[in-house]
């Protein structure tokens, strides 16, 4: 199993390398790919913010439930959980895409330092590499921090969905209502962290353009 996994990872790395090489052949370099992927990650974070806010609104509607079809109310809660899980998965996927191309770009940049004949130009490029890497590291930390904040929200939404599924009555809604305050806090924390990550991303993009 370990050998199969290693082979799969090597194949994936090879595919990525071939992809970057092919893109460079048509004038689309790693730096440009990185900017595009950072912007894609920002977009997915903005979408996730909206989705988590929508899930919170649906839970508030459920907590304020004063009659109607409980089965329909449960279906809406489940739909919001599924959409939130999908949004979170998209965020993680796009952050991983950012990290992949950034690693390739920095590795290439580091290797090309040895090709300089001019010592002064080499030093200047090395300084730029170090500063760009530092800014990138700060941005990636902010992205990963925001990513980590999604998991508690998803767990709480899933708990609520499961509890309602097996206890679809007014008492169950009351129990879910007791969890609403903490869910609100956790979703606000996700939104705040994502806003910080988006701001860090904007600053990083400016350094590349």
C-alpha cells in the first residue's frame, strides 16, 4: 500500500511538472499561475463565507420554528450542511493548488540563482526571493488558519443535522437552539479569519505584479 501511494504521489508530481512546462511553452509562467490560483482561493473563501452565513440563517429560522413541516425543516438543514461541506472542500483544494505551484516556483527560482554570472544581480534576486517567500509564508499561514476554522463549524452543523434526523420534534429543535450561540461564534470566527487571509492574499498579489 505504501509503495502504491508513493507511486501515485510521484505520478501526480510528474503530471504537475509536465503541466507547468506545457504552460510555460505558451508563455504562461508559474508566477502568473500562482496569481491566478491565489485569486481562485480568494473566490472560494468568499463563497464559503456566504455559504456559512446562509447555513447560520437557516439554523436561526429553525430555532425560531413555530409550526409547519418538520421534515421540510430538516431537509433544509441537511442541504445547508452538504453545501457547507462542499464549499469547505473547495477552499482546501484551492489552497493546496496555491501551495503546489508556489513550491514549484520557489524551487525553480532558487535553482536559477546558480546560473547568474553577475554576483550583484544574484544577490538582488536572492533578496527578492527571500522577501517574496516571507510574504507568501504569511499568506499561506493565514489561509491555513482560516481553513482550520471551518472544521468546528462543519462538525457542529453535522451534529445538528444528525440529531434532527433521529429526533425530529419540537424538543429536538430546542436542543439545537441551545447550540446556536456557539455556532454563531464559530461562523463569525471563520469569516474573520477568511477576511484576514483575503487581505494577506491581496498584499501578496501586489508583490508579484
